[in-house]
């Protein structure tokens, strides 16, 4: 599994890390029980502090997506994957937005607006 950080992005590095892992988990590409890289290894790979990775992992754990315990590798929590119908709807949205040349920021904005209207 490969992660990347845009050090010039206004999005904090811990958010970039947690968003990438979140997406991989919810899409099912990281299955329950899968071990994540150690905090030290991921911080070295991404050239960020261990505190940054620790913050990202803490955020993911607070959302119930990963499980951490001292002395053990963090791992994907059970039942953290989205249901197939939700994933299919998201995939449909992505494909439609790409076909219509709607950029990611605009798509996210519309989705956020619609989500808050419920």
C-alpha cells in the first residue's frame, strides 16, 4: 500500500493521510484485519513527523475505522467497509462527473450541500 502527501497543499498532512486510508477502507481495498504501516515507517516514507501519523491514526480510530493497541500494528476494524449499494452509487457519481468534466472540488461541494440538506 502506497500513500502520498502533497507538502504544498493547504490540507494538513494528517488529514491527507486519514482521507487516503479512509477511502481505501470504505472502498474495501483495505479489508478488515489488514495491518497498516507502523507510525514510524509511515512517517519516514512520507517525510512527516510521527506525531502527524499518530494524529491521523487517532482520527481513524475515533471514526471506528481502525483499531490500535500498544505494541501491535494498527489494523482495519471489522465491518468498516461501506455497503455495496452505497459504493455503487458513489462510483456512478464519479463516472458521471468525469463524463461531464465536473472537477472534484465542484463534485464534493454539491455532495456536501446535498448531505447537509437531509
